[in-house]
């Protein structure tokens, strides 16, 4: 399994970077996991967009799905128009995409460019040479952590999506080969409603899950990356890595 980090920024893009997007390739299957603002340009640097078989969206915040709009324009009007990847969105996603597209006068843009389906977070998906499953995690809107497994090798890749502290992710990521986990914050958010993790909390979740490899993501280039890595490493009890645009993670 090859996982290319297209973008790792939080809600605002790093300089020259993109928000959340990961390209996952296994044998003959290519999956785009989330498609936030700036991701489509990075996708084009990595592969031909018409070669994407499936797109999976963890939740419907702009930094995880907004570049479905330029992707849809390319699939509709570009020189390789006609390819229609499968697009899996959480419940409510079809309506949101139609409302968003309607702002530009074409409500059918996204669901005309993709074969769009709302997935059931309690079910699994067969994605060619990969399989996907989900678990809800706490965030400001309905959000799902995502696991992609290569049945041929048994390798597991777990993506936390955006989340506050929770036990569900720990169980979901139990003994995973790679945990890509958000570390948006340097300090916990005030109040009871939590939608993000600190690097220390990310490391603690990874340690409790027994993850074999840990990569911190969803942090801004405006914070001290070295301090984030050190905090995550201390909490995990072993070195953690930092997500960097363009890096390919091999499983």
C-alpha cells in the first residue's frame, strides 16, 4: 500500500500547501481519502485525476471536501471528461454537494461528475483491492475515522479524521500498521465540546491503540512542528513522524 500525503493543513492552508487529502494506492486500485481545499492541484501533481477509482470523504467540513468542486469541473469539462469515479460521502453529503454546486448555477455538478453514494458508517465498503470501514468520532459535525485494509496483505491504514479525545478511535485503531492521526492543537480547547487533539493527546491515543507506526497530521505550518513531534513522541513512547506534503508512506 502506498499513501501519498497531498495535503495535511488544518482549516487554513499552509503556504504552498493544501488541506486534507491522501492518495492511497494498492495494486490496481487508487483511492482519494478526503479532498479539501487545494488538494485537487496536488492530486494532479501525483496522478492523472481520471485514474482515481474511488473518493472517500470522512466528513463534510470544507477543508475535507471543498475541492470536490474543481475535481467535478475537470471530470465534466476537461479533456478526460467521462470518467466517473465512485464518491462515498457520509449521510447528508449528497444534499450538501447539491446545495454547494447550486451556488454556481449547476446543482447537478458533483453528482453528475461522480457516481455518488452516501455510505453507512456501520457498514464496510469494497473498493477494488482495498476495503474500507468507519467509526464515528467526536467533532463539531458528524465525522468518521476511516480504515483502509489491503485484504491481499492484511495491511491496515487508519485515519483519525478530525476528532476530540475519544475511546472509539483507540479501539478502531487497535494494532493498526499505520495510524495517521490529527494533532491540530498545541493546547486543549477550552470547554466541554472538543473537536481536535493536541500532539500529546494524539500520542496517547496511538499508544493506547498499540499502533505500529504513527504519523501526526492536520497541523499548521505556523506552529512549531518540532515541538509537536516531541510531544507526540513523548506520549507515544516511541518516535512519531510528521505528515509532510508529497511524502509517500509505504506499508
